[in-house]
C-alpha cells in the first residue's frame, strides 16, 4: 500500500496561496490542495518577533511524490524560507486514498 502524507505551507496572500495550490495540483504532485485562512502567525525572523496574516495550504499527496511537491512549493514561493511540513497520514478512507494515489503522477 502507498504511504500518504499531508504537506502544509503558508503564504502571505490569498492569491499567492491559490497559486501555490494550483501549481501543486497542476504538476500532479498533489491530488488536492485546500486553502484556509487568514490565520495569524507569530514568529521570530532575523532576531525580531513578527506577526503576520497568512493563508495555509494543505496538500494531499503520496510520500513518493513529496520531493516533487516540495520542489514545486520552493520554486513558486515568495518567502526566503517557507514553512514546508510533511505529516504522515496513518489511516484514511480506502476509496479516498485510492483516488489520491490515482491523481498523483508517479515520481
């Protein structure tokens, strides 16, 4: 059985988040991408604490496709150091996971 993951990143605008979502799905590196937000992020950057409004993108993909998806995100992201987290899916609806597998082009 394939191993599945969710990949999370954030963007500084709804338009940027939508563009990243579309790029991942169009490249067949993810079967689906969901955009939610805005969310408020507080973080330390270059020695200062900052707060920013961001939009979160959650991609549904396979572990095998993760390297390609990371490449798509890095290539299309405006941040110097974007958040890119790959989280394991430990279980899921078999028909949904089969759909994800079918939509993600093998690496």
